[in-house]
């Protein structure tokens, strides 16, 4: 029986679809859901910062964590049906690595995640996060995608 589910949330429509699916599994099995957000450090908008790929001067990891917590809370409120069987995690790092590491540390039974649907060429060259996770995760991975 599924006891714990990890759902990475990046704000995409596919991630919202994955969370809705995870909630259906939760309702059927009384599983605990762990929501994860891995902040993407924004690129500066000024000419020099953008040219060198620097982050904005006012960005801090604390701001990234707070933004991530708000994103997770909003996503959960939208689909939870009032359940409080959830834990929020905001972790920095390379998304695929962070997802697999947290899944391992928590001993989750399943990862349910969205696929952003990168173009075939880009996905072929750099690989998608969901593709990487599905190959190295310590548990089954369900990937949901909303086509363009």
C-alpha cells in the first residue's frame, strides 16, 4: 500500500495535474503527500547581470524559500479538499538530484511529477528532469504531461 508520495511542484500545468493525480491516490490509500519545490535562481534583468548570468542583487536564498513555500501552499489549497496530510519541502540544487535524494531520504513509495514537455531536440541534448528522475529514482515514478 502506498504510504508516502513525493510531488515536485514547479508551477507548471503538468505539475498541477500531477498533484491532482497524487491527491486521488492519497484519497484511495490515506497516503501522506510531500510537496517539493526546487527554486530556480532568477537571472538579473539589467544588461550586465543578464550578460554574465548573474542573479538579481536583491535575490537571497531566503526569498527563494519563501516564494517556494507560497507556491506549494497555493498548489495544495487548490486541490487538497481540506486534507492536512502534507509536508512542504523547499530545497536548493539540481532538480533531478534533489528529487531523488529527498525520495531516498524520506523512503517514499512513489513520485508523481509533471513533465514540462521540452522540445524533442532540447530534451535529447540536455535531458528532462522527469526523464532523469525516472531512471534513477528508488521507487516508481508517474509522469504526467499536458501537451501544448
